[in-house]
C-alpha cells in the first residue's frame, strides 16, 4: 500500500538521522495474517496493520488463540529480541536470527 511505503520512508529517514548520533534499533512487522485484536466490525483484510505486533510481544487473550504455529514462533522470537534489548541495550543474543543493517 502506498501509505505504508510513505510511512516507512519517513521513519527510515528519522532512524538514519538519529543513527548519526546514537545507536538506533528498529524492525518492520510484516505479518499480513496477524489476527485483528480490536473489536472492529466487518471482515476487512487489514494486512500488516499498525500495532499488529502488540499481541506478539504482550500476552493478549483475544489474539493469541488465533496464532498459527509460525506466529507463535515469531512471538517467541520477538519477545527474545525485546528481552535481550532490555537486558543489554542491544537486541541481539545468542541463538537469535541475524539482524540486518
């Protein structure tokens, strides 16, 4: 979607500007099949929507039962990255997939 690319472009520019002065860590959440956890009417395909990553990082009794096995693994991996960041100040830790950039 064009608005997604426009949002990402501005966010990337902000990260690039900040990275000239401090370490910057970011990620792109792109699970187009993330379960919608908000009580919205209708059957609209939201794709990889804003805040769709929240149930993957924090327990959510509405979304988690809808997770596929792959989404459960993604949730565990994302939580490991966030925990590593809280522990060490960087999101990397042994056994996690390699980061880009």
